[in-house]
C-alpha cells in the first residue's frame, strides 16, 4: 500500500498564511500625466488591491505594470503611487516635458521644419513618488535635497520614522506632492552632458584604481563615491590607518585586482547508476527574517519582512504540489531577523537533525549556520544574498542561488563579442566611480579590447556629448554601445543622445547595460526599447508562459493577492531541492547533470566554486532584451 503523504509544519510565528486578504474593487483613476514622453494614469493603491485587479480594471497586463514600476518586485503597498500606461484607445494627456536640471534632462527629437521655438514655457508637474524607502546611511537632509522638500516638513509628516531623533533605515517616508510651476525647457542643442573639450577624438583609459585621501574626507564617503564598502577599503589598505583613524594623504587601493574565477562542472553519475528515491520523511528548516521589534533602532536590515512572507507563501505552494506527488515533509520555520535569533537556534540544537536548511538570508548570520551544516554534513542553501559566495570556500555543503556577478557580466560580454564585425564603444564615468566594473569588462573582453573605443563621460550642465558620440559611430556596422556605469544621470544622457541618432536611420545601435538600470526612474523607457537594450538579470519571469500563469492563478486563489518576485523564488527553490531529494535521495548532487526540473524563473545550473572541496554556486542567469514593440524578452 502506498504510504500516505503528510506535511508537518512547526511554526514559531503567527499563522500568517491563514489570513484572508479581502479584495477591494478598483476605482479607475481619471488623472493622466505625461512622464518622459509616455502617458500614464497615476493610481494610488488601496488596501486589498492586487496587480491582477489593477490589470483588469485598466485593461493592461501584469507585465506592463511591473515593467513601468520596477519597485513592484516587493509587491503592492497601500498608499503607493504607481504608473499605469494609458491604452491607445483612451484620449491623450496634454503634452508635458520634464524640467531641465543641472544633472539631467529629457532630450526630444529636433523640431520640424515648420519651426518650434528654441525655448517654450510649459506647465510641468514633476513626478515625485508618494513614499521613499530609507536606505542605510541616508540622512534626512539627503532625502530632503533629493525631493526638494524642507527637512522639517518630512519630519512633521513622518514622526514614526524617527527613534530618539534618529531616522530609521527601512522605514517609508511620505513625500508631499509637488505644486505645478512654469519652467523653460531647452531644446536638444543645449543638452546637459560633458565630453573632454578640445580632445573629442581621443579615447581614454580609466586608470583610477587608487585614491589619495584629502583633508576631511571620510572612509564612508570614499566608499560611497567608488561604489565599494568600508570593510573592503579597510581590508585592502591596513597601512592607511593610525589608531583606526584614516590618514590624510594616504593612497588607497580601491578594488581587488580582477581575477578569473574557476567554476568546476559536476561529474555525471556513472552510467547505469539507478536513481535512489528518498522513502522517508524529509526534514527541512527555513530561516527567514520575518519579525522585527518595532522599537529597535539598531538594525540595518533594509528588506521588508513582507517580501519574506511572500517567499514563504511561494514555498508552501510548492510543498502542496509536491505533496500530491508523494512528498512527506517535516518543515520547521524560524525567524532569523536578528543575530540573537540565529545564536539561540544554534544553542538549542534544533538544526542538527535536518536534511536540508534554506537560509538565513543575510551573509552575516548565514555564516555560523553554514559552519554547523558543515560539521553535521547538512546541505544549506543561501537563497538571496550573493555575498555568501565567499562562504562556499572550504564548505562543500553550501549552495548559493544568486549567480555570481562574474557569470552575469561574462554572459553580457559574450553576447557583445558574438556580434561579428561590430563597432564596440565602451562609455564610463570619468570620475572613477565605476572603475571596478570597467576593469571587469576589460578583463572579459580580453583581446577584443584592442578594437574597443573608450569614452570617458560626465554629465555637466551646458556641455554636450552628442558630437563626440557620433564620431565614434559607424554607418555600415552594428554599433554595440556598452555603458559600464551604474550612474542614472550618465545612462539617461547617453541613451537620450543615442535615441536621437535613430531618427536619421544612419546607424544600427544596440545598447548594453547593467541590471541596476531596471530601477532607474530618470531614463525614458522608450529610449531603452528603441535602442534594443540588452542586460543580464539573475532571474526573469515570463508572464506569458503557461506554468507562470498557472502559478499566478493558484497563488491568487490561495492568498487573495498577486505573487511578488520573492514568491516565485520561494516556489522555485523548494520545488527544485525537495524534488531532487524525492527523486535521488540526500546525495542528489551526483545526479544533477541530468536533473532539469521546470522552474518558473531561470533554471538552476550548479558548479563547484573552484573544486569539489568547496560549495556550489548557480552560474545561470538571463540575458534579456527590450524590444521596439515595448516588450521584454529572454534571449
């Protein structure tokens, strides 16, 4: 007789998933505005509304909502203002262009022959989000300056965001709306940009791997400028400190020299080796940062617990589906928001008997649990944090899901090099803030660097880059423009100028960027689609896929809300690892070369980090393309 399946969940939390979220009818907004040349409804989310209900009310797809609102990866939040594209059948909004600033502005096509004045006053209502998520290190004055709002106003609107007078990371600040005003918009001939005046035909190598400490500079400020960390700077420059104080005049090495990591393939199982299904009850532990003390002012966790509850909901849905296939599981879920929570679990000895551990999420409290897993030979999965790659060294029981940056960058550069006879142009920020990324791209381009044209650039009011950029383009080849920068002002400026060239039909241009661009709010989306933007992301959800649509339906039926990206990740991880144990037993890595279950996002492809004495990392990622038809496709 077949053994009946069972699921035993030992929860140290409230029964979160049993709560029903009542769906709220959607009252369609009639307010329209033009943002970066595209017309949107601005909808303020009400409690209980979902992406599904909004898509139905406005006649758009969930993919269109997520594409136009990159911050929706964590799910909808009450009071959040989101952009909803207006369909072609709706009457257009009045033409509005954003105000020019010292750092960026929208570039529009040249005026028609009939003539448009070089300057025209237009009514502008600059877009300002309803809320701002406070990041670690941000100050009230920083945020006030960003949104041009008095600091006192923000403090009055958000009294709960402060503890003992200190602004708390991870809190949402309400931002007051902008009043309408008259501005003057300059035409493209005065586009804000910078090239190296008088030397436009020379292309520069970025050699900024070092920084000389100036008076009053802080280590934190230097780390922020060069997109590195205080810890990394201290590690590389121990001689730059006297009694822990950074010394003026010290020359700091900014980055570790680029090296080629080695990822070793898993060996295929011997021919004829039979599968060894697991017949007993699988014991699994899930450690997520779910609960936070409301009066805690010490934590720097920036992720919302709602994201991890969503991860948990996706995992439970995977478990239910596997239960129908015969899974018997004892699942223990523990809160790991604080280090003290993890320390208590280790002292209580509740993890030693597990077959598999998923989490903790953050590298700092993942480390002691990974050591315990090694001592007791338990597989442990790092679900989200890419920094746990270092913990795979010397620990063959660690499995990292987030693909290493090297693998993602290599995928992008390999696509650039595959464009035969292409004209490759690399643009980077001249102040050195993206030096590490530039060096990594150069390393991956290898011998191909001999033909790459380099352009140092910085956005400065009143200086144009268009003429310099056009001198680098070639009419009879594909122009692959690789922008090695995470700076949104620079990206916006380069994309706007390249977009202008598409009107002449003289140049074939493909733009290459980084995953961070998906969160930029200053770059007009039409530029990215027209320029066939290519970038690599760790995961990609194709909402047109049948299995994705089925998951969205099942998730909504169970939880009365739409799944966030975290829900997809929770589903995929539990589906992958529990199914592997069911099919092959606890030592399932021997069979992985032949194991390829259908996942909702990117498939997993694990390799040893160096050799089999180390842990395994997922080296698979997604190359995606923004198409001229305003869709995003996986290549």
